[in-house]
């Protein structure tokens, strides 16, 4: 059954018009002619199928069958799908039947009872189906419907201006998530220490496995784990604290993913789940205030007549006398922008008006655990935009998008480090950098949410904007991880079983004892039961594959820190950028020691041209601002093709446009011990450098790769730099003496100023004499003063030309 009756109306215009029936397509219907409707007048029993539909419908389509077209258009503001003088010729006491292949599949009202005076009467009014209910077959279920009350529309001329309008096109039915394939965890070594075993995030495990037609948050309900040869555990705080799974079954599952702060399917207001509070703050009574209405599709907040300072929903309750906030639920997840979080919500703007064009009747305010990293987004009826921080609360023209917010939409705000992205039904529609609104300083007791860590607000936060909006779902998701800790000396595999979960049942991340046995259809759990498998390799079973070099000139880079020093010595120009901080980080990794300026410009001629034209001072600026999100490679130390081949989950996420390979590695992958290229084996690096492993285990470093790019490469732990500090000092005792005397801060500075001209070698990967002997043209150019050395030629041109270093 793919069609359902969702509404009936007996209108107030001449002749009791509009008289109409609303139907909703639960799935794609390639042939509507198998469906028909009929009305049972005055309790006289079935009249059979009186009207047959035609054409086709897509899942989510609303279909309107009206007695006539003109008054329907006049009252409701749009044209009906079909007209018929029979089936929709109803009064407020008539029942409706829906047929599929001549068999009744749904009914409104009792076909054998005159509806006058009955609880389901809709004379000069309407009836509407509650959300997330299914077709009733031949037996009417009064509990599945809500009613205007008889005569509610009497005297009204349009639905838009009615006090109790017919809620057209708002039926909301959940579609269960679909789990397509099983999950594969990152392999671990049998002797992995618990402190080094960070497992996998739920997001990376399921992002390629789950599809959800409603675009609800994707999580899992764990129903069984195999602890025969170790222990399956989960972490709700990104890997700091680990919990073992308790007893599990289909009816006793543990939920991992997002936390439902509010689910409209539970038929309660947003305060009912004890995560959110209703704010309705007005310091100059007796002005009008906002009203909220709970209905079959969630909650509607109306601020069109108010002059409130705040009217909406927040995870903090407010004392209006002091202007102080108190967290509603102390278990509210921490909004740590460095590890990332996602706020998802289903919203629909019904009306919007503002005396200030930079304000809106519905806004989203999110303040991270660091209050200087926040974002406020305004939802006007025809556009969405970010509020600027300088000047405060002015529309940022650079972060604005035209968008019809009057349609019910599933939004997701994803925050990572200093950036955010806003998605609408899975599509990225807005992105930018987080803002610092802490300069806001209202007069007490007007509250100041912008200095409150981990703050969340949905609603009207201004006296210069009013509106009405519906809210159906709100969730928050922070990094949740799963791992398997093997028993001593065990190698083999271990499994975990789960169903996909969409949060619509109102459960929380980490909640235990949940019944996940009701699956598919409108339920929050997938029909399919999935299996996740992890492979535990024997000691020494990991490591660099045979034939992969530990380091050679093909993998070597001249990083941006070294490049800036070279430019400073050649031209006297030090690093200056109004766009990008030199020490910018992503995922705990500094970009400068990973980035190779000359190689980036060589590989990206469009960027090189932009630098030549003065659009950018450095390719480094372009990479941080755009190249990262575009998937460009910062240096030879990252191999996109290799990374995607080794990580199918990332490849799937990239194919869906959710991330790029390099962004995933910097934000997540290096912390998970994933290898950025065949050149760098993360597990092998920790194995060969126990001091580094100890620092990672103690939380002093995020990963072995972080150590390598920050200091390990210069220390010669793995040959990968064209200039290697430890090699240069070891080969040149006179330079050591000069550094000790303070004549040079680093051996690098000696090499760039003097050593390269003297023909000294910068590392074991580059032989200056051999390079000049091999390439006479370069030797001539060096002799003519075009280049300071063969090394300088190689960095600037030789690599791109494919020349050999020794």
C-alpha cells in the first residue's frame, strides 16, 4: 500500500466549498490508475469506487481531489490535482474510502454511521491524519486523526487567513533507514595497546552503508557482539572513555550515533525529552508573547504578534530576572569544534516578517565549547544567511543563499575546527567560518547567549523579526567510536551485529535497553541486520608491504616552513598573509610542515597563475582556503589514490561529496592510524619509535604522523625531507659550532645562506655534485648565477621536470 488518506475538508465558501480529499504517496507509484476513492454519504454504507486516479506519483507527493476547481483555488491558493463531481461531493458527516485494485485499503470515518455529532465530524471544518501513522484498512481509527472542530472555518474567506487553517501538505511519515551492506573495521595488530586502539567512528563505518529517504541522522542499534576472543567497546566522547557493551538482543539494543533532543513523532512539545527548554522572554510586559502548538507534525511556534527578546527552544533554561542560563540536562554532549559535531533539525518557515533586513523570525544559534567559535544563521522565507560578527548581526553577503524555507526540510549543520557547512536534504547549501559574537554586551537582565559554552537555540531571537515556524526533529551528534580490544596473543576476526537507526524514536546516543525489533516501514530501524567485522593481524603482520621504500627522493618534500626561509634569505621577504595564519591547524596537524609550496604550484597551474596575478601571496593560502575542500594534495606525503584504495569507507564518503580524501585524513584519518601514502606506514613508525608511541598513548600527540611532520622528519627518523636538519648537522661539524655560537638558529639557515652555494648536501636524498654532473644545463645556470645551487634548481623546477637527484 503506497497511498494513504491524509486530509478532508468541508469548506466555508458557497455550496460548502472547497470539498476535497488529500492523499499522500508513501512510495513511488508508477501507475495511479490502480487507486480510486469513494464517499459514503450520511452513514449509508459504501458507494464503492466513484473516482479513479490517473498518471503517476513520486514518494512524498500530495494529491488533491476536489468537487470543483475555482473555489478550491480561491480558498487554498493552489489548484487541485483532480476534480470529480462524485467522490469528493462530501459534507462534514460523510466517510471516505480509498481503494487499491478495487479493495479498500484505507478509510476515514465510519461508512455505516452519519458523522453528525460524532467525534469525527468536520462540518465547515477539516480532519487531518496524525504523522507517522499507516493506512487503517477497513476500520477507522479515530486516534490517528486530529480535527478542527465543526464550524471552525465558518466565515473564513481564505485558508491562509483562517484562525484554524486546514494544514495542507504537512503529513509527515517516517521512512525507515535502509542498510545495504556490512561494515568493515580498520584492521588492528594483536599486540595493540588499549591506549593506541582508537577504533572507528560510527559515522565512518555507516556513511557508505545507510541510506535514508528522510535524510535523518544515521546511527546504529547494536544488537549483538562476539566477545569470545576480546571485548567490544564504545566511546561517547571521541575515545577518551571506553565502555563495554552489556547484554544485547533485538529487544535490548545499545544506540550509537546522534542524540535525539526532540522528535515530533512522539506527539509532545520539545521540552518533553528533557533536553530543551521553551524560552518566551519579554522584559516589557504586557506586550504580546509567542505561542506554541503541538500537532500531528511536531510543534509550531508563532511569534507574529510578539515583541519578545527571545522565543524558541534552547538546551539552556533562562532566568528572566537575572539573565543567567542553566543547562537543562547535564548530559548534553560537548560541542567541541576541534573534534567536530553535527546539529540536525527538520524545520519549515510558515511566515516571516522583519523590520531589519538582517534579522528573521526563525534563526539557529550554535555556540561551541569555545564561545569564540559560534555561528548564527537566519532563515527568512526566501533565503538563508549567516550573521556577521564584525559588525555584529548584519547579514554576511558572502555567506547567503537563496532558498525556499517554506517547505519542510531536513537541515544539518556540520562543524569542524573553524568551519561549518549547512546541508538541506543532504545538499550543501551554505558554508563559512565560525564567528566570534562575544562582543555582544546587552544591558542586564537581557541575556547574553554568545558567551555561554555549548549553547543551542532555535527560534526568534530579535524584536525586529517575527514569524511562525514548525519544528519536527532536533538531534546533536558528536564523535562516537567503536573498537575491539583483543585478548592476549589472539589473531583472527571478531563480529558485531546492528541495525541502521534514524533517531526518530527519541533515543539518545549510548542509550541501552532499546527495543529495535520493529523494523522497516515507518519504524526507526532497518529491516536488514548488518554485521561488522574486524581483522586482528598477527604480531608483525602489519607494516610496510614488501618493496615499498622507507623514503626516497620521489617522496621527499621541501616543506612550507623551509620554503618561507628560502624566500626570506633570497629576497628578505618574510611570511605575511592577511588570509591564513602561518600556524593554521586542521585536526591537530599543522599544515605548514606538511605543505610543499613549489610542488603545489607545479601540480596546480591555475593556482600558480593566481599567485602570479597577486590574487594569492602563496599557494599555501589557496590550499588552506580552498584546496583542502577541493581535494588537492598538499605534498608527496599524501597520496589520494592510495588513501582511497586502502579505505573503502572514505572512498564512499568522497563519492557522495561528504568530504575529500585529504580533509578526512587531516580531520580523522591520522588519529585512526591510517596511512597517508605507501611512503608512511603509521603502525610501523610507532613500532620503530617507542618514544613516539608512548607520547601518543599518553595523549601528548594525536598520532605518529603528527610527530613525523613536526619533528621526526628533521630528526631523520624516516627520510622524507629534501633538507634534513639532523643529517646536515651531522655532516657539517663547523655548522654545529656556528649554531652553538648563535651565528645561525638552525642548520637550515646556514644551508640556505651559504651551504648550498658551497655545494654541501642537504640530506641523504640529494647529492649536489652528482646533480650538477648529470645536468650540464643546470651546472651552467648555477655558474651564471641564475640559481644559487643545483638544489635550488631542483626545488623550483627539477622535480616537475622529473630530474634525478643523484
